[in-house]
C-alpha cells in the first residue's frame, strides 16, 4: 500500500478555513436573532427552527396557512 503524506501547511490552511466558516456562521446566526428571523438547523435529517424567543420548534414558522 502506498503511503501518502499531506503537508502540514495543508492542515493549517484547512484549520484556518474552518475557523473562518465558524465565525461567519455564528455572525449570521446572531444577525438573524437581532432581526427576528428564525435560524434553521437540520439534526439527524429533521429540521428545527430556533424562534426569535430562543425556543426550538419543529413547526415551520413560514408554513402557508
């Protein structure tokens, strides 16, 4: 079996990109909360809505009546 090594710089770049993505996602979530827009999460394939009051719901707040 051939052994392949990934340069340390590649791991460092990936870690940097993950940090940037986490910060961006956190900033978007905070902005949604500030604007009263529900955050939507998929946990094990099930959608959950974080309502502006912090409550989690499985009911779509945008559902057409």
